[in-house]
C-alpha cells in the first residue's frame, strides 16, 4: 500500500479551505481558550488544527493583532493541536519548524513564541498539565530523540542499498531504546493523557499486539479522551482478526460484521436516507470503490475527477460506489451535498471496511471482483491515465465473460 497523508484530519489543502474536523457530542466536551503571543511579530494570520467535539463554530484561522491571537472551542478532555505559524507559503508542511504541536486541554492555555524565516523558536506552552508531562518525558530522553533525528537525516535517494541498510540498523537500535521508554512511561502513568499521546506518536513503530496491550492498561479516563479515541481507531484498523479486542473496545456493529464477513459483499452499510444497504447489490460486476471522508482535503479535491470517471464509464459493465469513513453522518451528508456527489454514497461510521482491509489513510481507491474478493487495493486516483488503463482491463474481462455466457446459453 502506498504511504498516505495521515493523521487524517490534520491534512490541509492550501488556499481558503479550512479544516473540517470530526465532531463529537459527548458529556466530556468542555471549552478551552488558547491565547498566542508572538514576541516579534505584530500582524499576520495563524491557523490551528484540532479535533473539536460539538460544532464548527471554533475559529480555525485568527488574525494576529499587536502580536496576539486567540482561539476558543470545545474539546473532548484532551487532543493534539497543530499551530501553523506561517500561512504565507503556497505549499507548506504540517510538520517542521513552522509548526508547533501541543496537547490541548479544556483550560485557559497560553502559547508564547518568536518567529523568523526558518520557523518558530523560544516556544513556551502554559496551561496544559499533559503538555508539561510530555515535555518532561522529552527532556529525559532528549539524547536518543536527537540521535534518532541525526540518523534519520542521513537518508537520501543516492545511497546504495547497503548504506541504507546500515542506517536502518542504527535507527532501529535507537528506536528500541525510545520505545522501551514509551512503554515504561505508560506502565507507570496509566491515567495520563500523555501516555495515550506517546502511544499515538509511536503507534507505527510498536507491534500491534504490544500496542493493544499498552492501550488496555490505560484507564477509561485516558482512553475516552480525544487522543485515546484516535489511538483506538488506529488500533482497531489493524485488529480485525482479534475478536476479543474488537468485542471489548469496538462497536457492536463492528464486532458482529467482522466476525461473519469473508469479503466485500458480506457487509452492510448505511445510505443517505439512513437505509441499511447490503453490499451484495454489487455482486456480478467489478466495482470501483472510492473510500473518503468529509474532513480529508485530498479526498474532496479528487471528487470532481471521480464524478467525471463515473460519467465516462456510465454505460460500461462496472459499478461505482463512494464510502465515507466519517463518524458523524451529518457532516458526511453535508459534504455530499456541498460537493454534488452523485450515485451510490454510503457511510462506514464504525470503520468496518477500514478494519477489514487495514486501511490506514484516505483517500484510497480499490477494485472489487464480481464475487466480492479484492481485485486491486490502492489503485491510482481518478483523473489519471493509469487508472483508466486498469479499468479498461477489467471492463474487457467483463465483456468477454458476458460474450462467453451468451454463447453458452444459445
């Protein structure tokens, strides 16, 4: 599978498009304020990205006036936030020196920093006890964290395979030490949002069984925070074969469907009218599946090409279906309407297909065989010649089979 841009909701499409977060209504949604003071900049704009939990009223972009900007909103106990300090570039990263990551809590928080052409420096964050805990952990492990960065910087495309292998060995050795420190921290801080945050940061490096074990050690208090819920989503994506874990931590619908399903046709999802749709309706033809989400900027960007694709192959023996992994049906329906998405549109709010196919990022496009088995996972995006070539191949197969069936019935 290709490398996707993920943390999913943290991807930003440059321009006027603002972040569309995953909204939740829980009893744990509480207000926060974050006041930013830029020590050497009077005016400008700044952006914050985080998972809110009630509605879209939070101001994601704020003006800096006399060196000060303010954000407020509602969050579920604790969540990671990204502060983008430079909005002037046409294309900019969601990591690096121009991005400040912090753990938001429902409190009055303050962020102080200076900025230059390279990025933010002299960063001070006050008001979040989880952030303080995280910074203390980093200080205790700074030698290995810095060493990891130094070794990672050695990679470049011109290296010989043997040289890359040696660097990987060095990096793996350092990561073993860092990961052990993560596990040590979680074991002794089971009620900490910081523990959930550390597991989230290193979840791609930890074996899935280890990740499940340490997640299970967290208290409900830590698990039910936004950080904990995001971590659980990632774990469930790789746990479809673990009935015990899915039954305990996943939804009843997720657990029941994963237990009985053998392929794509065995699932039931929900359409725009809240009807349950049996995916067996796609049996007998190849099916192109667009898996997306309303909060995923590249997904939205590709929707016009997806619409054109359906039009171009309208009279061909192939099905098209778009499946959203939104957890909030209202946001999904709103996005379908805003983007004029036509045809069959379903929602997988429980992440059933995501877990079954171990999909760790969207958008992803796949082709399902007429019998429900996987033909190709992660094909090129709509609007590309590569995808058209692939579709023509399967359409030709369908037509040939149809001709054979017609001959045999005469």
